[in-house]
C-alpha cells in the first residue's frame, strides 16, 4: 500500500473510532439532568470537548491486530478516554498547571468552579473503572480478562506512573525546574504520557486474547509511541504553527517547563523522536501487515498531524 | 450476652480489625521513598492519620456474618478505607470545605500543598481499585466476585452517589443553603455517607458468598447504619463535647450547613437516629446471633462512642 493510501485509511479509521466512542460515551454517561445536574454537565462538558480519541483508538486497534473483536473492547476504549479526561481536568486546575483554555474552550474549573472541577475529575476516574467492571462483561469479555484490564489501568494511572508523573512535574515546577537533566525529563515523560498509552495497547491485547509474546510487543509499542508522541508535542510547542495546531504554543518555554528541546536541543530531540518511532515500528514487526494502520499512526504522529 | 460484654467484644474486634488493616495497608502501599517520594508521603500521611477503620470493619464483619472467611475480604476492607481517605483529602481542599485540621492533625494540603493533595486523593482512588483487582484474586476470591466488588465500589463512589453528594453539598453551600427542606438533607446524606457504607456491607457479603436475600439485607443494613451514623454525627456537631470527640464542634452551624438538627430540630433528629438504628437492627434479623457484633456496632454508634 502506498503511504498516501495508508494515511487515508488511517484517517478513515480514526474518524470511525471517534464516532463510535462518542456514541457509546453518550449512551453510557449519566445524562445532564440526572442529580446532581451540575456535576453531570461538567463531566459531559469535559468529555465532549473535541478530543481526538487517540487512546481509545489504540485500544481498538491493538485488539484487532491480535485477531480480537474490537466491538468487545469498546467499553475499555471508552474507559481509557474517560480516565485521560479526568487527568486533563485536574491538570488544568489553578493548583496545578492553571490553564484557562483547552482546545480553545474554557477549562472545566473556569466554567463550573474549582470545587466542581475537582469532583468532576474524581467522578470521571470512578466512571472509568465502572465501565470496565460493568460493560466489558455485558459484551462477553470473561471476568478474568476484565479484572486484568482494571489492574492494568489502575497500575498505569496510579501513584507510580501517571499521577506520579504529574506529581514530579509540579514538584520540579515549584523548584523552578532547576534539575534539567536528561534523566529527569525522561522520568516525567515516561510517566505522564507513555504509561497510559502502554496500558491502552495492553488492554486492547488482553481483550483480543493476545499471547504473552504479543502482549510484550504491544507494551513495547505503547512505550515508544508514547515517547514519540510526547517528544513531538514538546517540539511543536517550541516551533509549531498555532493556527495549524489549534492551540497556543510557546507555553512550555514561558513556564521554563522540562521539555525535550529544552534539555536536548531541537536537533537532538528530532533525532530522538525519529528513533522512538523506529522502535515503535520494530515492536509491531511480529504482527505483519495487520499492523499497517498502527504503523501509519506512528508516522503520522511524527509528522505532526496529530 | 449482656450489653457490657457485647460492647467489650465489639471494641476488641474493632481494635483487631484496625491492626489488621493498618498492617496490610503498610505492606501494600508504595513506600515513602518510592518515586515520587512526596506523593507517597502524602498518601501515607493521609491514610495513617488515626482513622477508626469503621468501613473496613463493615466489610470484614459482613463477610463473616454470611459465613465467609474474613481474611479473603482483607484487600477489599483496605480498598474501602483507601477510597474513603481519598474523599476526605479532597473534601478538605480549599475549593471545597477548606479544612485546616482533621483529627487534630493538619490536613494533607496544609502539609504538602494543594496540588499534591489533589494528586494524593487521585492516586488513593486509583489504588483502591488496584487493590480490588490485584489482591482479591491472590486471596482466592474468584474473578467474577472481585469484578462485582469493583462495580459496587465504583457505583457507590461515583457521580450519582458519593461524589454526587459532595457536589450537591458544595452547590447548596454556594447558594447559602437557602433550600433547607427535609428532602434536600436526605438527598445529600444518603449520598455522602450511606452509599459507601452500603457498598462496604454488600462487598463483604459478596466475598463471603452471600445469597441474594442476604445481600438485600446487608444493603438495607448499610443504608440505615449510614443514616444513623450521619444523623448522630450532625447531632454531635451541635451538642458534643469537643474533648471527648477529639475534634472541634459547632462548625456545621457556623457554616450554616444542612444538618438534621438544623432542618428537623434536635429532638426530632434524635428520634430519627433511633428509628434508623431500629431499621438497621431489623435488617440483621435473618442472620440471628451471628449478627450480634454488628448489632452492638449500631447501638454503639447511636450512643455516640464512635
């Protein structure tokens, strides 16, 4: 397949995934008029704020790539997006990154107040686990597998990984990012971005009944994809076109955040992103042509379309 | 058994439960020196702040009362306490109840800062689900049962119940508690207190392999126990002896909070608490003498020892 066709196929699949996820979330989420209405409005406002649904896509594609039925994985795909959304709502809080806008819209606490934003994030996290525990069995996923999904998501989202990364970041921020070592930036990025992407890939694999070897490959893939994604994100904040990206740039630099370009320089960061992409694609080798969409996704990320 | 003996037996069991829970939590929680250290310190600071471990006790006793092995339920008993602790950490935040002290110690955000306190609560919630998903199977609890425990806890802790109650409370607070109707105070208390206690009882029952009839009874028991607990708590804030209680009183009144005494008056509130206790004890009838400790617990709560 030519690269152009692959990209077209990828965009088609991404769009189909987005529609599926949004329809399922709309069905499964409490409605806006359910008590307490303000909380459910805040949850829906945050969830339907125009996300690309990249993490759900990873769950569905990794399920498919091992020969699984991606419809069975739909509740898990929704769960990872709900969990990701909770982390965004809390990251934006005044006591954290203090962001007033996300994807061009006022952040949750700007619209609903800080207290409701904290509770909105809390309830979204709970809802992610509720989806795994209630909706996966309804789709015929065995309890053992659903329980493993809960364990994988909880571990990735927990104090050692996702939340741990944010804790490291705000601790470093409070110290004016005085430690600008390569180890530190990796420590944070592995946790803040790669851990959840790895969990998405492994969860998709588990539901698709992957072998141990396949799960290891998916875990590696998720790791390198996550790093490639984060390094590219850092580079774009440095050199990206705000109009093309749909978000403001230069904020990391302004806040002296610990990013790849600032620790390694732009050229070296580009090399590192390209290397992460290579490693991600290598991890997919055992899946042959079945992994073409995932491969296209990785390249697409590097070429900064996502 | 005489009432004095029952109370002595109850106190003995409560103390044994506290020791078991604290030892297990100490073993299972990430250590203080694990990265990120500040987050793990905050989590342990909040968890080991002298809680009575009432909710874990409910899990263990409800497992035992249906003939189950309470050691199997230990991870779930820890999980409900971890989840309860997360809600306390977030409730105390400046954007919520803005409390500087809890049980005589500075609250999490006073010691570690607001950002870390948000993340600490987040990570504690995640850890509660991780415990259920990883430690219950290790103790021989079938995956189907462990997954049901995840579902029950997630539902009770979610936007319709526990977090929903807090959302209603801060919304009413923002409006100066202008709606002081009986319906409103019940709506909040059912959610903020009763829902998690019900979940504790049902989870204990599930792990103890309870019948459907027993689960219904445990669910009812948890509901009335939760209401009795909350009404008594409200009364104590109005008339309690701060020294005996180990906490300040009169805060609800000062903040014009929606409490039973303020909506129904003191005398009627006492009647309602006594009625809730009666209903809780009625729900235990099907368990015969096996439920003596739980019965003693309910009376103990009404007589404001807990």
